[in-house]
């Protein structure tokens, strides 16, 4: 659970959860209930972008783009090793599993924000699978431990050769009928966890900016600046605790390893200039200032 | 396996027979399309099942709108179901509110029959395509259908339905159509919507699911596809006759036209069935008269 090479990934995931939580909360604080529209649309759009990216990655690598590939070969995604899945069906056409442990939910629950989980689960994963399958698949979500009386989340993803044109089938499926495949490893090592979470954070922020602008106009993205600042403010005490647990000093080097944007924004994935500036001014500088004040 | 003839009343048994024949009619025809036409046949079956689902969803929506009922999940699953109530069905309703319906189906006679008769794949296909199409269509395409656990899916012990209609997903003009709190002048339901009865209810379902199979098969395959459907109709007629005979024997009733009419979802005389007026295209009725009824009558000796 806590192998040394996994710890940084876990912390990066929590920093991402902090970002999501605070972006969503900043929308609700300014826009009230109506802001839920933006949250859902942005979460879905973020999923669509990630799904489209993975589709491109897998196509470029010459892989069959089916559910088996999606779940065994994340390229732009990094899977936190604390996730625990119990697989029921796994093959090119079906990915059916229960999520027993979800670090995103755990963090939101611990910090009193579990209500933000439902809109993330319902929208983000659906967006991913729809984009990855060219809208021919399904991503259904039956049970959720956010609800009283349920103790796991059940996902069922389906992608059928019969639901796509015959000419497209060879790019996705090895046969019309699927044989059960070896289930994904519980831990899929990620070559660049920091890069993966930085990208995910950038996708998330960009989608929130686009949806805020679409619904409320350009000036409305200021709310997200507050969300970025709040995320940075929450990140430092969280990492302080983590540094104590790991018996390491909380300093620039620690932040460089355990946060995805750190105190100096690199813009590795060519985030639009306005968005990059928002991250630098509101997140990175706040992180730096808070770090200085707690040392 | 339980003996239904010891457990249920004659009226309930009629419901059960109609339900089982509807279930098997779909499965036999669907399997025939897959067996003869391969993945393209499966593709047609999936599309037909979706069209059928959309039709049922739109039909339920219109009935609710006509009765001034709000289009939401609570009403979809509590007012005027078009699925007759099979007494063998058991569910556990966890949450039923305008935005959400969460239930566990603990026993589904359709799933049991499909599995017992070797049609699990087609049954699973039905669950996968029908439910999203139907519930989504009901609420103008905005319903999210969570159905990742079904009795037709290998390893599952119940069906977990998580059907949600989020206010945030709706355009402004539909919010008052769907939720009372967006409609301050709402005066309530104006007329009752009766629940579907055994014969008429399952007749409407059987006829429509068949109609959409014919429609898609004609569109995609022409005569080759119709031939596959014809083979399926013949098999369905033999299955129907065999099971009507068993049912009459078990109920100690004469196997006559009245019995067949009461216990089978399609009308004994299709020309007396008013539903065909609405579904009178693609030669669906003529195909049934040509390929299904002669075999059924011959097998029953009626």
C-alpha cells in the first residue's frame, strides 16, 4: 500500500483532489446552485478530453482501442495505487468492476466535501469512455458508496463491435466475440506521475474555465482564481502532515516531488497563456508564500 | 425450481404465461438474427432493441404529459407502468425521488427464463440496450442510466438500477416540465393512468419489439434478413405451442382458442388486434401471418 515509489503518486493524487474540490467549491460559492451546471459540464468535458487523448495515444502506438487496452495501458493517466478494484468481467468489450477504495472519495469525505463526488463520478468517467469509444460505448455507474447502505461503487463499461461500423471494427477488436482477458494489475507503474497529474490538473482547469465562460461570460473565470488560491492554501498543511509522516523537511524539493505544479509553473503541456498565468499567480505563488510562512 | 402452478392464482398464471412468452419471443427471434447474420445480425438486434426502448419511453412520456404528470424518475417508476406486474418479480426500492430511482432487482423472471433456456447473451443484450434507450427517451434524452449490475450479467446476483435525472442537465424550458418546484402554478395530475394488464400489456410490448426487428432487418438486409426472421418466427411458434400445451395441462384446462388467446401475448386473430393500426408498416403483420400463425395453429391442432 505504501511502497516508497508509490508515496509521491498518492500525494500527487491528493493534491489533484484538493484542486478539484476547490475549483468546484469556488464555482458554487459565486454561482450557487446554478453553478452545479458548470461543475457537471466541466467534469464531463475533462473526461472527454482525457478519453480523446488516450484514444490518440493508443492509436499512435498501434494498439487496438478497446476497453482492455484502456484499462491496462494508461498513457496520459496515472492510477493512484490506493485504488482497489474488484474485477468481475474484463475483456475487449466489457470492463465491469467494483471500486472498493477510492482515494478521491476518501479525501473529499475527510474534508467534508463528499457531495462533490457524485457529480465527478457520474460525469468524468462517462466522458472518458464516450470519447474513447467514439460515443459507441457505455459507461454506467450503478452503486456508489456515497449513498447510505452501499459499500462499493460499481462501474460497467461496454463497447461492442456490433455498435460500430464494420469498417472500424479491426482498429478496436481482435474478434467479434471477446474472450476473458487477464485482469489489470492492481498497480500499474506510471513513468511520469508528476507529468500525468499536471496534465490532468490542466485539463480540469481549462474545462472549468471554458464552461464558466460559456455560461457566465469571460469575467466569470475570476471565481476560479479564488479556487486555485484556496487549493494552494489547503495543499501546504496537507503536505506538512505528509512530510512529517515521511520524516522529510517541507521545502521546495519536497514540493517539487509531491505536487504537480509546484511553486514555479512549467507549462509542460502548452496551457493557454491566460490559464497558465492564472496557475502561476494564484496557485504557485500562494504555494510558495504559504511554504515560506510555515517554515 | 418452483412449481408456479402450486403458487399462483389462475389470473396470476395468465400474467406469468404472457410474460414468459413475451420474453421468449424476443429471445428466439434475436438469437436467430445472431445465428444467421452474425455480428451484423447482432447489430440489427441492438438497434431494434434501442428503437423499441425509445418508443416505450416516448409512449410513457406522452401518457404522463397528457395526464399533467411531471416527467421525472419518481413518476416514471410509480405512475402507470406499461410493464404488467409479474408476481414473481421481486425488488428492493432503496430510493425513489424525482431526481433518482435506485433499486435492486432481486428476482427477474425474464432473466431467469433467458438463462434457463440458454439465451443469456441475448438477455444481457436486451438489458444493455433497452433500459438506457427507454429511460433516456422518456425524459427528453437527459436521463443518466446506471445499470452496471444485472441478473443477466455473469456473476451478478441482482440488478442495480441507478437512474437519475439531474436538474442541472436540463435546459431551462424543461425544468418546469420535469420538476414541480420549477412550476409554481402546477395543479397536479389530472387523470389516472391505469397500469398495464396482462394480455393487452404484453401484447403491446411483444408486437412493438417484433415490429422494430422487422423495421431494422428490412432496412439493413432486405430479403436475406427477413428469411432469418422467418426462421425465428417458426421456432417461436413451436416454442409457444409446446408451452401452451404444458400450461393447459398443468391448469387442467382445455387447450382451445380462448385459452391460447388469454395466455399468449399476441392475439389469436391478428386482424382483431387494434395495435397493428399504429404499427402497420414494413409488412410486419403480414410476415407474422405468413410465418408464425400457421405453425402455431398446426402445432396446437386448432
